[in-house]
C-alpha cells in the first residue's frame, strides 16, 4: 500500500502518532531518520514509531533513478522507464522495509521491530466512521444509478457527495503535495520525514 503515493502512510502515521513518516513524495536520508530516533531516545522516550509507505525511497536510490533516465532516446527512455518501474515494485517489497530496519539498528544501536501490516491493514474491523462512509457512498451510488447517471465515481465532499467523471480520474495519480496541510500538521508536531 502506498507504492506510488503516500496518502495511506501519511494518514495512518499521523493518526497513529508516528515519530517518522516516510512517503514516496519525499526521498529520505536514513541518517536523518536515525538522528530523529536518537533524539527521542536521548530525551527518555523508550520507543519510536516509523510509518513507511511501500514506495518510500532513499535519496540515494532516487538519485540513481533520476540519473538512469538522462540521455536516452525516446524509445530507450520508454524501455528504461518500464524497467525502472519494475525495479521499484521489486524494491518496495517487504525486504525493502527489512533493509531499512537493519540500517536503523546499525545506525542507532537500538532494536528495530518490523511489522508489515498487509492483511491486518486490509482486514481490520471497520470503525463507525468506516461504516458511515460506506453507507453514504453506497446510497449515493444507488441514487446515481436510479437517475441513469453512469461512468462516474462517487467522491465524498464534506457531508455530501459528488459524482466525478471516470475520464477525469482514470490513469491519473494524485500524489501528496509537499505543502499539504497533513504534512504541515505532522511537521508542526515534530514528525520527521527523513529530509
């Protein structure tokens, strides 16, 4: 989850009180992450929570990817981009998080305990808010069908909903803007993004 955009890790990290949140939109420096953990340790905090999106990437790896895309012909660039995409997917498997956990143990001298949420995240018990949202969106969808309006998705907007044309969203990625209020809020409470 979060291979291309960091919304889930960012929201979960803020809601769960994470001390470090790593998302694909902000390449991280593992030394900055280790420093944040050590600051907490030195201040008497016995633990740190690090939320990592599946596609979080270090500055070094981001630089390698950027360097690989330079000076290629159009066909070469397309092939290279496909190969890089496949490599990023492979890199973002649980082994990538394991590697980060090992790096942090080496840099901090503290034990790291890794939890891959996977099925737990996808199969958790729905909250009252989850059930309310599902009911609201489901009934809004049924209303649109009854009106003969198709080719849309239903988006929650405040207390209401809005139909959004599929052509306006399909094939488009909505990444976390670096000036988004969630990032500002997290930084305000001293959450580290590794940058």
